[in-house]
C-alpha cells in the first residue's frame, strides 16, 4: 500500500504543524517524536521501534515532529489510502483500530509515568524498553541519555545518577553507555509499582 523510504540517523521524517497526509510504520531502526516548547526545552513524546506505527493524527496537521534516531527504513502510506481501504476491508479497519488503540495506550502510560519520581520513571523506562525489545537480560538502547531525559521529563544528570544508583544497587549493569543488563528485574518492578 505504500513506499519504503530510508532515513539517515537524526534526519527529520516530518515536522510539527506539517500536513498529516501519511501514516508511517518502522521497518528497521528507531524513531522519536518530540515537541520543542516555547522556552526551548524539548519533550520527547514517544520512541518507535520496528513494527510500530506512528503519525496517526486526529487533525490535518502533525502535533509533534518525528526524527530517525538511527538509520531507519520506514513504510510510508497515504492516510487517504488507508482510510479508503479500511472502509472496504474489515481487516484493515481492525488493524487501524488496533494501531490507534496502541498509540492511545502508549500516551496514557507516558502520562502516568510523568507523575512518578525519578527512580520510578527510569525503572519504568528500562522495563518498557526490555519488554518492547523482547529482551530478558540485556537491552541496547538506540536513544541517547538526553533523549531518555527529554522523554522522562528529567535532566540528563538525573538520568545518569539514577542509572549509576541502580548499578550500585546491583539492579542493572552498564557495560557500555547504551547497553544495559537487567540483573534484578524484580527490584525494578518494585520501583515501578
């Protein structure tokens, strides 16, 4: 139904307030959506991994910008094509409904995350990324600590301090800055309760 487009690392896929004429599916790589606030701060709205759909909008314009965090292949489909196909094919309509429901759930979870303290936020983020990457032990984070901080509504220093605290407490191991070994998932789950 669409075309596959390759985006280099850190390249824009679409900008805030641009027409929302397309819907996107990550085939490979990782994407972030974000909004730059009036005071210059950046709020990351979501991270999209392979298989995730993004760019679903209620209106005619994008409310966030989207960038490829890593080199990414993205399936791009005209919104009007999906809507027309969904009106003729129940399986497409169900898939569109499911993608919309997943996006709503992701937004609700992110909203709840932002009322937690720093340790709870970082623990929840690590568990979410482990679940989404289907990894029981180690996760390779494609995003930077600044991306994580902007997603969690924290400073980069707070994210780094919290990760160091988790490592000292033997909940995680940090062999490299973006590789995290979950050594004690139950301790992270307790923090995320």
